[in-house]
């Protein structure tokens, strides 16, 4: 009987499509809410599980003998004693709360300002965007690679969950939300990480086939992008090595692990690039194949951002399975944590279950769906590909120059290439002064910018100064401390140099010499 029903349903959908009637998908209200709950609970479980491993294993797999704790009461313990690890949740909730307060038409400025003025600490693309917004550079320019050296980092990828959960079986709607909010902090591959995982969440409402979800969601990403190519490779390698996730991990490491954007990851095994960490999420989902335990274990043991990745994988799988089908082992202690407000928010898990459900109902109505007493009918569209974007085009890191000195008055350096990033520190974690230093930056004898450097860690500038768009050639940079504060130091750590051509590897040179 079930087979007959499935065939009849498929036949009805096909005939409707042939005659120009829009396709639709129906789900009971109970199942809709259960899946939304599963998505939020799944990501909370995932980030809690992976949190002890975050960036302790960079460029290497977490050994099988390395035990990762999980026990009854662990969720509540971390949510109350270490609430800062839940950036995957309270970042999402920033945007959820704006929608809840101002409606689904809330302007992007409301989201940007709520995000920029929140009390939580940020890093990478998020912090660079916060600085930009507080200095008058609003979205989408706040996330653009010219203004944000972390444009390809993972940030929106770990924050996109809300967009998919409020857009059940409507991946294009999720992408439209991401197109606005994702460009607050990201661009290019960094933006695509959120679009793709948001589409995975959305598709999890209509399919229990994780391979279908992974493949179908990729249609939202331009094929020309490195992000698409990386995830397509993971899918290909999963087919080639269907029982050995470590082989696929090594393939990813070999082909995609060189970061060119994030200044913290260039010439360093640290990698917070969106496409690589998305690859780890997809490895967890494909090799986990619907098993919650395997999925979290694998996504975590891929390393790098080892709490955010199982959070994304657990959230997508939780939405696919539904809250009631998340194994009891992983839900132990969840009930006592569901009423705890996430730090920096006024929202708990129990709150957001209902808020997201209401947003989903409203989104279904807005996009031509129907709300019945016990079910909803959602109109279906072919997945649309978002616009092609590329961060740091034709930029290649060629040198890292260590400086490690205090800037007393002036510092200058010469380089040959097309761009530079000066890494350093003014603010230290925990500082909250409203004071700031100023740097005047000159490039090739011309004034380039006045870099305002807040002392507060919350409002700091992530890098001291940078320029990615110089003509290829020799350049001279002068940095002058034009406004200082007694007893406050501006430290220069190192300088990254970029060119329009990749550096010829020493091993390649040696190979050529030996070949002769």
C-alpha cells in the first residue's frame, strides 16, 4: 500500500508539473514543529559535544582513542558554566529576535545593528563586520573581502541554521534570507557556506535521504565557485571510498586545505575557511548516513572547528529525523537545559522552538502555501542558484614576515606584490575601555587610511591595516601612531604579503633542477 501511495503521489506531482500547476509538499503541523525542534536541539547537542575539541586538532584527524565526554547533566553544566561556547546558537538568535520583534520584513540595518551592538565577543568575519558597521560600513560592504579579510571564514555558515528552519522545504526562501543577513559578515565562499547549509536544513523537512539533501542543496551554489567544487569533490570521494571517511578527509586536506584569505590561517595549519569546514560537515553527514552518533563523531573528529561542524551536522540531521527520533542517549539532560536562556539573548530552546515554528508558518503563507487545521501545504520550486561571487581573486600569499614589536611612533616596510595585511594587537580579551588609538597609513608616499583601533576587545579591529588591490610591483608602506594612549601598546605581530601569482614551491624548483 505504501508503494502504491508513493507512486500515486509522484504521479500526481508529475502530472501537475506537466500541466503547469505548481508542485506542492504537505506536512502535518506536529511533524513540522517536531523537525524545527530537532534542528535547534541537534545543533545544541552537536556544539556541546564538540566543544572540548575546538581547534585543538588543526590539520589532523582526532584520534579514535581520544574520548569525547557525554553524560547526563553535561548540557546544563556547559550552558550555565561555559555559555560562551554557544556562539552557534546565540548568533542565530540575534537574528531570530529581530524577526520576532520587527516582523519578517525587518530591514537589514536592524539585523546589522543588533549584531554589531550585542555584548558577546566575536572573531574573524563577524568581528571584522562588527567593526565595519560601528564605523559606518554597512551590509553588504561590511562583509566584502576588500573590507573584511575574513570574508571566506566560517562565520555565517555557523549562523545560517535559523534561515533553513524558518523556510521548511523552501530552499530558495532560505537563500533569500541568507542573501541579506549572510552578507553582513561574509562574501564569496564564506557566504556560500551559509547558503548551502541553509538549503540542507530546508530540504531536511521533505526528505529522509541525507544523500539527496546533500546533492540537491548544492544546486543553490554556482558551479564555478571553489565552494561548489570542494563539496562536489566530497560527494565524489564518498562514492569512491564509501566505507572510509578518513580517505575522503585526506583528499580534502590534500586539495583544499590551503587558506589564502583568513590572516590567522595563512602559513598556518589553523583553518576556519568555510568550504573546508563545510566539507567536514558533509563528510559527517554522508558517512554517518542518518546515524546520529556516527554523524557527530565523524564531523567532530575531522578537526579544526570541531564544535561548529558537529553543530551544523547535528542540526541538519535533527531536522531530518525530528526531535522525537534523536536518540535518547543524545537527549539525556536536554529537558533540564531547554528553559535556560542563552547568554546575551532573552531566548531559550523552548522559546525558539515556538518562535521558529511561527516564523515558518508565516513564511509558508507568504510564499503561496496553505495552512490547514492540522497540516500545511508548501509550494515547491526548482532550486535557484545564487549569484557568483569570489573573494580575493588572483591573490596568492607569498610571504609571512615576523615583526613582533611595539609601535612607538613609526614603522615602515617594503614589499613586492599586490597586497598586504598587518597583523597585530591593541585590545586584549577582557578590556572594555572606550578609548582608541589611531594609525595613519601611507602607501607609496600617499595617505591610505586612518585606522582607528579601539582598546575594547568587543569593538576591536581584527587586523591593524590591509590593502588587497595594489598594482603588482614594489611598494613602500609607512605606519605612524598618530594618536596614542599612555600605558597602551600597539603591537605588530607580522605582515602577510600577497602577489598576483603563486609562489613557485621550493620542491618544484628542486624537482626541475634534478630533472635537468
